[in-house]
């Protein structure tokens, strides 16, 4: 499992290519050659960049769903809509497909934000707004999500 750290700002060119920050590239170095999968986020208007091993782990969970249950089939279709395989080129760039740039509103200023084992790819303005909007509720959210865990020493 990959555990990624950091938030990085970069620029997308007119073709949708963006340079991965060197610090993030170092963290990804063990999995760079395997490639990545990029997809629409389920909950936000951003993209999710999965290292191939993380995508394969997710797909093994999804493959356990019974496809004769309509909800499962609908979920699989929606979850995999627009999914693309992308590689990091020799100069350290990835090409974000045009349809996914449109979905996420990505034009020039981009934020790559680690989300444990994947990278969220955001339009910078949208990212800053989501962070700002969620700041006031974060203490309550943190308590609700993490408050029931026992801390191991």
C-alpha cells in the first residue's frame, strides 16, 4: 500500500499535461513504472489518480459485488465512468484526458492533494473553496469519524 503525503500546486498546459512535483514523484517512485488510473471522484468535482496497485486492490473489492443486484451494477457503471489509464512520461508529466479536465474544471492552476493511497487532482480555486467551506465543520467531523478509535500505545 502506498501512503502519500503532501499537497502540491502545479500548472496544466493547454493539452492537459501537468508536471508531478518532484517530492511527490519521489514518493511514487516505487510504482511509477506500473502506471496510473485516473477517474472522476465520487463525492467531489475533482479527479482521483490511483497508482495501478491501488486501482487493482479497489477492483478486487468491486469484483466481489454481485452484478445481478441492480444497485451493484449501477454503482460499478458510475464508479468506472470515464476511467482512463495514464502514464508518467519521460519528463515527469501526466496527460489528463480532455473529458476529465472538463468534469473537474481544470484549466491551468492545479492542486495535487494526497488522500492516503491516491492523489486528488483539483482545479486550484475549487480546492481552496472546498477546504475553506469544510474548515468550520472539521472539528465535528473529526470527532465523529475518529472519536471512537482507541489509541494504541
